């Protein structure tokens, strides 16, 4: 089985940083490994699961976790009149 390509990564994750993209491709992971790593990176952190993974999967999960946007709540909405008010004059 051949390793993943940049097109494979983009199809699963979308647009990510070019350096991270190259590192993900360099792992030589398969498409199923990429999909599994993506699911693990999106989910809640579980160190027992992470340490039980093979080295290549741990590397993929780490790279994808960095590439994914924050999973926290969206920033609070501020009315247009209030934008920039926190900047000191």
C-alpha cells in the first residue's frame, strides 16, 4: 500500500499549513490511518489511547491536532460600536 498524498490529506482535513501538510505526507501513513488519526485528533484528549498507538499514528495525531482549529466555544459577539474599544488611546 502506498502512502498518502497531499490531495489525500486535503480531502480529509481541508486546507492546512504547508509545513504540516508535508510532515503528514512524510509519515508514509495509509488513508485509513489518516482518517483514524483525524478522528482521534478531533476528539477529546485521552493520553492512555495516545500512548497505546504506534509511533506513526502518534505523530499523525500530534500533527493533526496542531493543524485543526481550536475546538472551544466561538468568541463572544461584540456589537460594531464596541469593536476596538478595549484598545487604549
